[in-house]
C-alpha cells in the first residue's frame, strides 16, 4: 500500500538519478581531506553562501553543535528563540558539548526582533553573569510553522551582534526554503553570518548530510571538533555526491513543496475540526484541532487512510511537504481531510 508520509521532509529517498550520481562518485579518505567529492561539496556550498570554507558532517545537529562549541567557551551564553532546534531538539547538547548556558527569547513564530536580542545581552565585566558570546537564528523556523527571516531582518540582528562583538550563527536546516520563498540570493548571507549550517537531507532530498560554513580559520577549528565527536568519515564522497546533486537539481523545485503546503492550508481553513492554522509560508503546515478530535485520534484517522502526520503537542498537528509527495498523494490527502469533517447530526 502506498504511504503518504507528511511527518517530515527528512523521509525522502534518493531519486534514481541521484543514486546513479552517487555510485559514480570519485572518493578518497576525507579525514586526510583527500576525498575530491567532499572537497567539491564543501567549496561549492561555501561559495554559494559567500563564506570561505565548509565542513561536511553527518547531521544538522552535529553542524550546529560544532558551531556552538567553536564560538563559545564554558561560562558563556548563547541567545536564541525559545523554540529553537538547537535548544529544544538537540538533546541538551549545548550544555553537554559546550558547557554554555542559553538565554531564551520569546520571539514570534520562532523569529526574534533585534531589540529582543539586544535585551538579552549580558552586561560586561560583571562576575554574576555568563558572558554573551553567540546569537543563533533559525531559517526557516520549524516550530514557527516554516516562517522565515528576510535578509533585511537578518541584517538588523547582525548589526546588534556587530555592535556587541557577538558571533552570529544560522541554523539553516531549511534555509533553501527561506531563500526560494523570499527570492533571495544565498551569497548575501555570508555578509551577515559568522557560520551557517545547511542540511541537504531535508527538502533537498539527499539521504545524509549537512555542511557547516564559515571562515577558513573557523572551519579548521571546527574540523578538530568534528573529529572529537566521531564525525570524521572516510570515503564520504558517495554521500557528498548526493548532496552535490541535490544542490544542483533540487533547490528551485522547493516552490512546488510550498505550493502543496498552501493547498493544505486552504483545505484546513475550511474544515470544521480545525481551530487555527499557522500562516503557511514555506513547506510546513502546523494547525490546531478543536475538540472534535484529539491530536492522537486525528493522527490515527489519517493513519487509517495510509497517511502519516506528526502530533506536534496537545491538539497540534504538523504536515511537511517534500520531494516524495506526488500530485496523486496530494489528491488523496485532500479527499481524506474533507472526509474528516463531521456532519451535524440531523433527526
Ligand atoms: C532537522 C533540523 C536540524 C538538524 O537535524 P538532523 O536530524 O540532526 O540533521 C537542525 N535544525 C532544524 C531547525 C531542523 O529542522
């Protein structure tokens, strides 16, 4: 039976063309920095974002955690939104890996305002406080329902960081969704961020792989940390090839995923079991159910129709559109969503 999996854009499988490209890769030992395909991916991604160097890693959690460790020291602090993946979904890794504390900002749908960031910067030369070192943004914001910062909004936060001598990191797990939606050029990001983590295993459809980007000096320190964490891979070029293929072929098509997410939003807004839908801006749809269904009952009702979705908190459901969602699947899901409306009982 065909399963429509809307739980995450991480569930995509390599396309036949991608697999062919992977098997044809020329590889070497990447710990010796001798894998030409990994080297090409790192250089390509760095150039795309206007930064000097890149580091290929097995996951976005690792690229984020390496960046945080490279930017901070024990007894220092990271500022991020309260919903940030680096805080909520990386297992407490900031404490474990970096012995740093976190200041949580109450942003709007995952987005912080420059004044909020500035408010959380600690006074200097006061032994009571941790020392603020790093600000981290997420683009797009997962818990914000795929909301995104525009370049102008990023520039305003970067200005605060520069004034206070703080590093600025981007968790860009879905940065290509933001770039496509805002119709912006990644090369401009390099002007504002000291480091950027990009994931190729989400909407871009590679089976594995994230790249950390930054200055040559930052990446060479990061390479040491990656080795310590056990992330030094050998003939990783087979995986990097999938990422190269995805960067060349799967970026522009993200518009298609955004269009599909919008189609879900439209249906959900007309459904009598929905209380509210977070405005859909990219490929994530987060909605709240009214009392007709609990989130568990709703997920089960979808599962009965071979549709997988995530419960995203009490009464909350998340759908994520991606490369493997066909038009046929879309039609099926829309039909099921319509059928879940409960009719008023007539006597
Ligand atoms: C998925 C994701 C990551 C990285 O996740 P991995 O599964 O470790 O690759 C980081 N940040 C955000 C916002 C994400 O959605």
